């Protein structure tokens, strides 16, 4: 069974940091592009960051310089380091893994940035 399990979400004050983890099982992890979407209430789903199997990263402009996406193929895990968090980063973050015609999704983890 394929599973992507996210962890690390929670409540943080503006300017704080969180690290999200996405642990994959049931796939050959190194063959998959990985990344995160996020969705806030009443807003469209937004692609936040992605990383290819080769390690090339891409970020939405609003998080550049603040978020860092990495992967550890030995641990079958992708990480999203989130620094200098802003209230507008508040959303449910969904991990994905993609290869060719197949995409898998995590269950989502909630990030709330508030004083």
C-alpha cells in the first residue's frame, strides 16, 4: 500500500519556523518528484514547492528565500523547512509524489501562523 504521511504542522507565531516532513512508503522513492501544495479556506490550491528526482527545486514566489524543500532518499522522506512564517502561510499543506502518470497524496497537515 502506498502512503505519504505528513507531520510537523502546528501553531506558530509570525516570524517563527516549522519543518514539515513527508514520509513515503510503498514506492521506489528516488523515482518520484516530490513537493507540497497548500490550501487555505476559501482559496485555490497553490503549488508551494517541488523537487525533482534529480534534486532540482522550484518555489512559488511568495515563499522564495523563506522555504527550503529537500529530500533524503535513504529515509524515503521529503522535508519543507519553513522560516520567517507569515499569517498568509496559514493553510493545510499536502505532500505529493509524482511519477509519469501516477500521483500520490498525503492526508494534509495544518499550519497556522498567528499571534
